[in-house]
C-alpha cells in the first residue's frame, strides 16, 4: 500500500513538472527582454521563435511555419525596408546595463519621435524651452519637406544640433556619426488618437490633415486613410519624401484621397503609405511589424504614454537630466475636445467618445487599418509598466 502511494505521488509530481516546464517554455517570450545589439535577422536559423499570432488571417501559411517567416525577412527585398537603427542607445530603465556610461544619455543627441495627437505640441514646446540651456539652443525640426536635406547636412557637418524632433525623425541617429544618440516617443491609444486627429483636422492646417479632407469623409474612411501612422513612421526613410516617379505614375487608385490630390501634391507620410502599399504584401508588412515590436526597447530610450503624461515627464527628467516636469508639467497644449467629430453637439463629450470608440472597435475594416499601431501600443504599455517599476523602485 505504501509503495502504491509513493508511486502515485511520484507520478503527480512528474506530471506537474512537465506541465510547468511546458507552460514556461511556451510563455518565455513574456519574460525575456530583447538582447541589445543582437542582429537576429543575420542568423535566420536562430532558435529564437517568432510570435506571429497577430498576423492577418490571409497569411495562415506563415503562421504554421516560423522558419519560413524568418527566411522571408532575410531576403533583400524585405531587408531594404527595415528601419535604420545602427547608432542608438537602448531603453534607459530596462536595458541600461548594456551601456557602460550612463552620462551618454544626457550628454548625447536627443531625438523626440513625434506622434501627432499624442501630447506632441506640448512636448515640442517643452523641448524648445529647455534647449535654451544647451550648447546649440535651437532644436532641429525634421519636417516633411526638409527630411532628406537635414540628414545630409548632419552627415556633412553643416548642421549644429543637440535636439531633433518631429514626425520624420526616426532613423536620424544613423547620420550623427560616432556621437551617442537616443530616441524617445510618447504613444496614445490608437482609437483615441484617431478621434482626436479627425476633430483636429476639421479646424487646423497641418500636414497630418492632407491627402483627404476630413469634412468629405466619415470616421471610418478617415480611419482607413490615416491607418497605422506610428508603425509607418518606424519605417521612415528620407527618400520617401522625394518625387519617386515610378510610384507617382501608378496613381492613387484604391487609396482614400480627396479629389484633385495626386502623389506629387501630398505630404511625405502619405507618399510613404502609397509606396508601401504598392511595394509590399500585407504578409510582408506583418513581418516588418513583428520586427519592430521585438526591437522597441532597443530603439527607444524611453516610451511614454499620454494617459501617464506626468509620470512620463518625471522619467524623462531622470534619463536626460532636463527639467521636463517643471517646464511642461500640468499643461497639455492643443488638446482636442472632440467637438468636431460629430456634427451634432447635443451628445455629451464623454458619451460620444465611448460610443465612437465602440463603433470603431467593432468595425473589422477599421481594426485592420489600425492593427499595427494597436499591436505596438499594447507592447508599449507593457514596456511602460516595466520602466515605471524600475524608476519608482530606484527613486523612493
């Protein structure tokens, strides 16, 4: 009898051990941060698995064969669309152990990758005010029309800078030579950001608002038009802002735009959207999305959230030794009140936003348009949580 009981206990223990091992094996990507400086794609036979669970349904064959997905991104056609990320500092709070000198963050080049309608006006104003104490007191704004020229001037030593900021700033660190360089960004719930941009563009003139007149579109068409704006910014390259006649001659068929608009008279972000749609399949875009999600911590020294803006400012102060909170705490400029989203103003703002968000989330076409930014935002929230924990633990 004792022998039987012993065998039962051993059996249960073995079973439990096997289940535990299997669980943590399947979930290990939740606990392992990306390795700084690791070039995964140069080794497609790596044992590191690809989590492609969020890929679109029309690419089931890629979900069933991880090795095939890794091989596909290793081809020259996909590689040329990867972000330029050769010279940058990793996340200050979660990966700083990979940097020998902590002062490199504060003393290096600071690049703010601006996401429209995500506390951008406030943050840029804040940076402009703080830059007055820097050796080069005027920040460089990486606007659409000048993106390629700015990068060339930086490489040739014609531009003095300590701070760069703007929509088209990602990739600029590759032009600064041997100087330390870091990016930070601030993200917002993609559905809320979409509502805000729709309202904002009905009352403002901005490159964000070009390509499609918001007064000529409903919210769904606007969502498809804007799409995953932040994801595309990660793929930004200076040549997107050029004439690109090979893509211009293909026209804008199948892409929402206002009457009279052509490829040549649209802003850089819109041209990029057209080029990516013509050049890459949705499956290839999925692979690029996965690559970006896996490397966010390597690329961004700090990722902030609009809903945690005060804490974001406090963490930025810690990283860059600049008075972010004192300079721009408790003030968000150009904040949207959503009053232009609906034509009727009889519905309360709170009720309207909740209802609009619900309708957007229930629309599969809208979800597909925003899917990449939704995936990135969810990853950003996870990173922000770990950043916050590290910051609060070491500052109390």
